[in-house]
């Protein structure tokens, strides 16, 4: 197995594992807010931070092998920012928490739309990314509503963690499916052509 094949396998596993854990923690925080809301968001933040660092390492390993290494880099940075946000939002003033949350949602919308240009010829992937970006913009508008309480903001964070986790899980499983279509992980020969295939 080439290094590129191995790194792409690591990416889908990271996305799927992180996504499943975020869904579980987010839903648990919603269902049992008194017991899990604050602790669950802290765990989501730790998970996002650690997996973001891991993705940055994968992006560095892919840099010399594929032009798509920047997608892994940007997702790793986004994960780090999400981790910092979920761990630190309770310590911020209400206005600052709203501003940071809104900013992150808009930032991730931009990332989703940028990624859609990478996979533009793939209609289904492109539409999902464009839709996810639009949903983040709508959520940013809701998050900017100034009349909510800190508890409402934390509850919003738990719901978004579950939503974001489901998105990450879906991306991971889609990437796994795409890799399996190319003889298990990626083609043993001509893997650069296969990488180009992801945008065709």
C-alpha cells in the first residue's frame, strides 16, 4: 500500500470515528442536559482538537503526493477551531460567545463551498457541500440572535455538535465508499490518476 493510499484510509477513519462520537455526545447532551451538557461539549471540544491535530499531520504527509492535501489541512484547522469554540464558549461573555459562534459557522460555510469547487464535476457531492454551507449560514443568522441565554447557546452547541458529527460521519463513509471502488483503498498502480478521478 502506498503512503497516499494509507493516508486517505486514515482520513476516512478519522472523519467517521470523530463524527460518530460527536453524534453520540451531542445527542446525549440534548437528552440529558443536566448531566451531560457542559461535560459533553468539553469532550466534543477535546475530540475535535485532537483529531484536528491528527488531520494536520495527515495533510503534511499528503502534501508531496496530491494537490488535494489542502482539503485535509483546512478540515484539520476547522476542527481545531471547533474544538476551541466548544471548550471555551462557556467562559466567554454572552456577546463574545455569539460573535465567535457566528464567525465559525460562516467560516465553515466558506470551507464547504470551497471544497465544492474541488469536487465540482461530482454532482451529488457538490450539491451536498453547497447545501451544508447554506445551512451553516442560516444557523449563523440564528446564532447571532441576541436574546438567547447562555444555556440556550450551549444547547444550540450540543445540537450543532450532533449535526456536525453526522456530517463528518457521512463524509467519512462516502470517502470509504469511493476508496473501495478503487480496488479496496486506492488503485495500487496509477494512484495519481485515481486521485484526479475524485473530481471527475
